[in-house]
C-alpha cells in the first residue's frame, strides 16, 4: 500500500514560500505581519537549515500557491493577470517585473529552470569555458538577477559576445531545451534532486536587514528570550565590521569620539582599505597621523584580539544608531532623506 504523504505544517509552508522570494519581497511581507507571527516564521526559516525540505515539498508549496491564484481566477479576481497586477501594485516596478518573470518561468516549467537552484559559484565556473551561444541560452532561462551576476563573472569580451547572441536569440524548440537540460542535469547533480541550502540564520539575517528597525528590534528581542543563541547568530550576520563604512559622515565622527583609540587601531589591523579611508576622512589631520603611527608601531596582533575589538566597536555603533546619533545607510528597510 502506498505510504501516506506527510502533511506540511502551515508555518513550514510559509517559511518555504518566504525563502523562495527575493529578500526584498520577503521583508515587505514580514513588515505586514504581526510580530508574534513573524517570530514564529523566522524560527521556522532557521529550522530549514537543520531539516531541509525535499524537492517534493518545495514543489507542493509552489503548486498550492498557484492553485490559490487559479481559485481566485475562478471567482473572477485572480489568475496570472491578477498576480501580475498584484505584483506591480505592491512592489517597485523592477522588482515586480523580476518576480513576474520568475513566476512565468515556473509556470512554463522550462527544462533549464533547475539551474536557478544550482550553486551559483559552480554554475559561474561551469560557463567560463562554454561556447557563448550555450551561455546565452542558459542565461535566457534564468532569473534576471542570477543571469546578470553570471554575465558579470565573464571576461568583458565574452560578455559582449553573449549579450549579442542573447539579443538575437529567437524561439528555441522544447526538444532542444529538454536535451540541453538533460545534459546539464547530469553535469550538476549526482542524484535526482538539486541540493542547496534553504533556510538557516543566513537568509533570516538578509531578510531582517530590510525590515523596519522597530520590527527588527521587537522580533529579535522576543526571539532572544526563547532562542538566545539563534538571535545572536542573526545579529552577528546582520552587521559586520565592514558595514561601519555605511555609517554617514556625521555619525562616523560621533562614533570615533566614542571609541578607544587603541581599540580602534587593533580593529583596523584586519579591514578593507575602503573602511580605513572612510575612517581617516572623518578625522582631523593630527588624529589621522596619530592613528597611522599607532598602526605602524603595533606589529602583529592575534586574530582573536582583532575580532574582539571589532565586536566592541560594532556594539557601540549599534547603540549609537538606536539612540539616533548616527545613520547606517540601507539599514532597517528605511530610506534616508537628505
């Protein structure tokens, strides 16, 4: 007798649908939800890392979503046209277009659509030595964001060649796509299922970066009461030492006045030149010279000491942001008016 299909919980379905969206759309959805529900959903998203969904589960969630659209169509208020209208009413034009194209590709079931789930680095490495015509065909079947990243990974001459071929690419028969898709599947998989990381603290951190600051604080504070380790992991991924370069100039000056100079020098032993330049730019000439001299005389420093200093400065930065003394550009899903 056939084994009864395991029922997927509503929270797990929501989590799977959430991680299927781009992070901006996911953040917009979370923004509209009650904070208690948001916390539960994010815990479920984190749990996907330890209990990853099968391909069947992912397909079921997407099928159920489309069936919902079909039902709305039957009632005279849905279908693909309704979905398109809804997307363009709720999202910025470029995001709506990207989301709609992705939905169309899913509904068409392109034999190459599985490439959207292949590890990006592996796919980027694969196309480097492929013929431009093959690359053009692959790119034409991908989500626009992934397609643009792949183009950027190519040498400039090859980029031009691929774009030229892509612009002249006409309709390709289903048989050709299926043959190419079958060949590529053998290249990228050793089983019938495409493997990728879904869920975990990483995707949650990316989403939480884009929700309003009040939502972020409320959700993480509540999550910390139940899962302090997970809440801390998310916070650590949401803001790194390099992100300090996003602090506005006036805020950077306030931050530098609040940080111990020796601690700052230790933290700068391992950071990008861009961040150093941002910091030096917001110091007086004398302070710059003193800091550079300290760095020159410091010598080797243990990595653990550097990381400790950076964490302390991150903590000060976040505290100053909460107090409204500095602004982190692009933080909290909020626009800054200059």
